[in-house]
C-alpha cells in the first residue's frame, strides 16, 4: 500500500458546531462577532509545537464563497495537456527555508493568490512555509497556467473533485510529508473523514451558539446512507480554559 501521512484536524467552533458566523462570512477577513483568537486558548499553537505539521490544509471555501465569480484568467494558447502534470519548480523545492506547505484544495481553480511564498511570514515558527495547491484533471487549464506563471507548485489528483487519497499519497511520495494538519472548513474536513483519511480530530469549542442550517459546520459530509455508521472516536484529551473554551482531542477509531 502506498504510504500516506498522518492527518489531524483542528477547528474552532461554537457549541452547536458552527465554523463561522453566517454562510456569507469568511473568517479570513475577520468578523468582530467571532470570539476566537490565537490567544483564546493557545490550542492551535500547542498543536503546531507538538504535532509539527509539514502541511497545513485548507479548502477553497476558506478563501472564496460559493457563487462568487473568481477574477477571469487569460485563455491558454496551444495544447493544455502538459499543464496537467504535477508542477514542483526546483526554485521552490530548494528554497532556503523549507519548513512546510500551506496547501489548498482547489479543484475548480477559484482562488487567486496575492501572496504565494512564506504565508507564515510574521507568524512565529511558520516563516518557511510556501503555498501549494491541489488540483485535478477537471481544473480549468487557465488556472494551471496561472499557477505556473505565479510559480505556485501544484499536485494533480483525481477528476470531478480532487482525489484526496491520491493527493496525500503524492504529498508523501514527492515531498516527504509525514504530518498534515487540516484547519479546513466543514466540507473539506467532512470529505477527508468520509474517505477514512483523518487520524485525529481536534475541536476548540467556545461558549456560544450560532445556529443557521446553511452556516458551515464541523464535518459537513454527505448524509449517512442506510447501513452507514457514524464515525466512532476515542477521547484522547480534554482541556478546559478559564474563558469557558474547551479543547477536545479524539482519535478516529480505525
Ligand atoms: N472555525 C474554523 O476553525 C474554520 C476553519 C476553516 C474555515 N472556516 C470557515 O468555514 C467556511 C468554509 O467552509 P466550507 O465547508 O464552506 O469550505 P471548505 O471546507 O473549504 O470545503 C470546500 C472545499 O472542499 C473541497 N471538497 C468538497 N468535497 C470534496 C470531496 N468529496 N473531495 C475532495 N474535495 C472536496 C471543495 O472542492 P471543489 O472545489 O472541488 O468543490 C473545496 O475546495 C468559511 O466560512 C471559513 O471562514 C472556519
């Protein structure tokens, strides 16, 4: 069997499992109603320090809302086939600081990047991180050409959606990745969970309830079908903080 990295998830959520304030709110841009900050508990920092991820994973949903039109890209001239090969430029692979990959699943090629190298700059311990995008054979060629122009490495896996199993296997085989921390929203983490790719779940709950049936929530996977069972977990740790936050750590039962 091809080797796959260990994958753990970390999210901050309201007690009712909501990951943001409302369907049209991307936390990336901040919202004063969202009560979790880096200092709320230190859980995220502790995970970085102990787990030492080589990849942090996000979905395109953290950067662009569904229904929002991404900025158009110029058409590709000539044969697009060569674009559908993994793009791992030597200059990025051999950069002086190679601490990790800020990895985004973006099969539909919707996210435009203002900042490609060292997204962790100014963030202690994450200076040597570089953007990497997971795409598929269904990704528009214009987007792959754009990533190449911007010198953003990418891995091609699957069709229809990014094949998460293949993407993780490529991260291991091509980049030596052993540890992945997914801080994605509910749909990507839900897909990872349903594909049996999550080893550990971490949630920092804050004492608040948001509601909203359309508001992104923890593990927004498709509904269980008859005969499918809930994912069973084993509690590894539970940490309570003075501000009422609780950090739960669960191992996903194999
Ligand atoms: N509180 C927190 O800790 C936290 C963390 C992260 C995000 N958020 C918030 O959560 C929201 C985003 O969450 P979301 O659930 O909308 O987005 P998301 O988790 O980013 O999920 C969408 C991404 O998952 C991919 N995906 C979905 N199903 C898949 C499958 N079966 N196989 C492979 N890839 C699949 C999609 O790919 P396609 O393009 O192919 O569909 C897309 O890239 C935002 O509001 C953000 O601010 C909160």
